C-alpha cells in the first residue's frame, strides 16, 4: 500500500528525534551549527553612553560655546568634539551634529535649536545584559554569529552534528576516473548525498560502494549502522531480483518499517525504518528520484536529527505552461523559475522521466502537483514550490 506524502512526513515528524550530545565551539567555527541551549548576552549593548553622530557635546543651553579639547575643561557654555560611537562626557546634555553648527575662532554657534539628549545612545538601549540572543535549536546564521561576536561571546555550546552514513550500491555503478565499460554508469548519488548531508547540517561518512551481492551488502550495512547515527543507502529498494534492502532489514533486531512506498513521483520506492533506537533510509537508485526524495523526505529528517524544527514549505508559484498529472500520485516536476512582480513563475526544465538527471541538474526547484489532481493543469494555476538551496 502506498502512503500519501503528507502521511509520510507525519511519520517523520513523529519518529525522528535529535541526536544526543553537545560540544563547545569557538565563534569562528560556529556558522550553521545548532544552539544546544539559549544564549544570553553577557553585557549591555552598548555598555556606556555614546554618541550616535559625529558632532559636538554641549554643556549648558547657551547661544555660543567655547570649544575645549579635554573633558576636565568642560563647564557651562563649553563644548567638545565627539565622534560617532565615542563616550559622551557626564556634563554634556546634547550632541549637536556637525551639519547644524558653525565654528569660528575657537567658538561654536548652533544653526538650529537642539533638544536635550540629542544623539544620545543610552546604555543597554540595543540589548540588555541577560537578554536572550540565540534560542535553543536555532541555526546560527551569518547574522547570529556576528551578533554573538558583537556581544563578546567567544565559546558557544552547540548540538553535536549527526553522523550520517552513506552506502551506494549497484553492479553497474563506477566512479569518475574509472575506465568506462559497456552498460556502466557513473556514481552521481554519492556526490548528491555527500553535498546535501553537509548542506543540511550533518556530517557524512561514506562507507563505500557495494555490488549487488546480498552478503556483502548485509555486512556493509551492519558495519555502518554501528558507526553512525543515521544510515542511508541508494538503490536496492524496489522489486528487482537484486533489490536486497528490505530482506537485510529483517535481519536487524527490532526493526519497524514505517513506509516502503509513497505517492511521490519520482521516487515511489523508498524505505524508512526504525531499527532499535536509530533510523534507516533506503533511497532510490535513479539520481532524479534520489533528488526528489532527498528534498521531500531527507531534508526534514536531517533537520530534526540536527535539532531543528520541521518547517512547512510556504513557497508557491504560478505555472507558465500546462502540466499533466495522474490522480493518486504526488508529482514533483522539475522546473525553471522566473520572478516577476513578487511571484515565481514555473516552466518545465525538460524531461520528467525518472531516468533523466540532466533536467534536475539544471532546474531551480520542484513544483508540487498533489494526489487529487488529474489530467491537465492549465497555465496560471498556483501550486506549491520547493526551491533548491544547494
């Protein structure tokens, strides 16, 4: 029985839990890590009264001010030069920016009235000491890393990166650089998964390529499973005579297959299983199907393993051309995008056949056509959109 895509995603939400463990990482290396706990600012920002503009600090409400060079010289009807971000002396009641003053013969005259505390940036106005600046489970972006540095934080407690094991399979599969033989194909799947696992906040560990041999594949899977938090294989999940994954899973103790077929197109045969306290994902062998299941299923799996919350995809697009659908399948068609007047417009990037990877490689994303749709979808239809972020 095929499971709907939405039901498969619910199973992922219910069964995937973040990996245990944390480590301390210096702010220099913390980009794209996930915060293990809330982080509070250790200081007020700013931690002193400072000037918001280049100007002159005024003492007293006078028609003319004598310009002095040192704070100890400040008294009524005197002023002192203050640059942006510099401390404001205690006696100063306003800072007049350089554009509104006139200086001559060591004296300053205002060209317009100024109010009390003009151009004052007070202590703690931006951030107060103890204020949360990073939430538990939050990915540390470029801006948040800079904010940590801005507050003087050097060492951050982050979640341990999940270790994701990868095994590719297939007698016909070879690596670039190998001698091409008749009927052989190059291993794109390794490069897809290695890149996406890194992109999606985990650490990939490649346990090698295994031929379509039951005993060799079983040995490789058992070896890898003990050495990673989550194991992925490619190929061997369909109904062919050399598709051994489901048979091998039955040899693990306490195995529960959550799904083995879903309505996704391409990528229908894909196996998500719970084995003891870990998870396994058997992905399709065709690169285009692998890529679709990666963006629909693997990305939320890895996000949850890394400690992030699963998020709903909220992008939509408008079809620039008709597209066909078949009821009961959730099509993820490869599309190129144009952006006009605040809206994405999608057109096919080429062949939608499962055995064609080129149209995936040049696409900008997937347009989603849900299971209830059938027949032809007309130009102008608004549909869900997944934008590639690799």
